[in-house]
C-alpha cells in the first residue's frame, strides 16, 4: 500500500478522534483565523437567535483541513442545538436523507461534507427540504406509487466542498451564506498549535511552534498532525520536551523539509527539472514518469506548489518557476525536453 502523506490535508484515522475531540474549539470566539467568516456567522447567529429562528443555510468551500467541519459544530453549539455529520457519497438514495432529517429537532444542523458528490436523486430531495422544510418521498412505483410528505422541523444545512464549481446552480442558489475558506497565516497557526499544546498538556518552545507553523502548508489539520508526531518522537526518542531539536529530528524522520515539502513534492519538482528540462510538460506524462495517479498529483501535490510559486500551470503543460530554481530544482542538460519545449 502507498504510504500516507503526513502533509495531506485529508482526514486520516486515527488522528480524527483527537482533532474532533480534545483539540476542537468549543465556542465561535475561540476559533482562530477565517476572521471574515467568523464575523459574518457571529452576526447571523445573534440575529436568528433574537428572532427565534433557525440558522440560515451555509455553504463553505475551499481546500481540505481548514475547519469546515469545526464550523458546523460551532454553529450548532452557538445555537444550542445538535450537529448531524454526513457526506455526499454516504447519501446514496433519498431514504438515507429522509431518515436523518425526520429525526432532527428545530434548529439542528445537518453538515454534508463533499456536497458536490450528492447523487442527483438525493439532491432533488434537498431542494424542498431547504426551502419548505418538507420532503415528498415516493413509495413503490408504477400504478402502485404513492407519495408520502414528511414535514420537517426548521433546520440549518451546512454544505462543504473542495470543488464549488461542481455544484449545480440550483443547489448553490439555496444557500443564504456562501463563504470561501483561505489558507492560514503563520501567526494564526502558531496560536492554534499553542492552544492544542495546552490541551495536550505539552510544554512547547515558542521557536518550535514557529517551525511547525512554517511547515504546515497553511493548514490547521496538518499543523496538529505534525504536533502529534513531534510529541510522539519527543516521548520515545527524547526526554519528552518539545523543543527545536525534537521538531527538527521528528520532521526529518517524516521527510518534511524547511519549505514544507515532503518526498512526493520533491520528486515531482526534481522530475520536472531533470527529466523534462523544467517543462512545459503534460500532467499525464509527468504522472506516468513519477508512477503516481494524475488526479493525485493535481489534487494533492500541485495546490501547495502553486500556492508557494514553485509551479506554473500553462496551456502547454506544467513548468518550473524561478523560485523553484532558486531552491535547487534546475533543468539539467540531459533532460528529455528543453526548457522551451512542449508538454506533449
């Protein structure tokens, strides 16, 4: 099996129970970062509580690991209600959605992760549930078909997606609040790590927090995962102190360098530089050379390289940038394609 990337922002059991439990903020005021979203939510929650209404439907889109699920739990906590968590792929038929919605109480929150992957048949039930708080469910078929209407309690649907462009216009238009989550700055990540260290009863040197934050790709989920790996390393190989030496040694063991790149990132850049002269080269060709799936490279590796200015995506293919050259990924003379070649 391929090794799990510690720098992947996707959820990785068994890390999740720790994150969702001890390390998750309890109130909206404790949430670090995403200031525009938190301010908008604070105003909306205070307003609907004053009117005795349910929270407006909310759509969150952006890269994984930035706190979309956490926001859903916080909205429920602020409203004094319960959050139900599911995902688009898990709702395969209309009955799956009906079962959840009919047991929800007034003001409860339904969080659907990867909402862009909802089957069309299920999405059609969502429309009336969001607008009219009812579902018309068809039983049997043909001449014996009959429609049963379920009246629902007013609820808040929070949808999360990493691919907002794949949402249908009909579904997107039914959300009252739509917000894009951005990557976090180093200062916000340090605050998140410091709070997590307190909850884990760890004493961490400020310089160690800065190092962890700088290598976390602007993503809290990755920062917390690195903190736990360093904690384990310090406990087993050191004296338990999470200091600069422990962070440096633990991240070296995990193959995370000072630029936040791991082994797959470095292989990608090195292959582009040495084999294809810095590009441009097509994604499929690059993936075949590395031995990775093209979708994995596009969704998992390239976003951070693009964010850091280490990669350029052009119509001709992928190219190195001057910044990646400065880091040592220089086109070699024996490459298959010259730096001005085509992607193929």
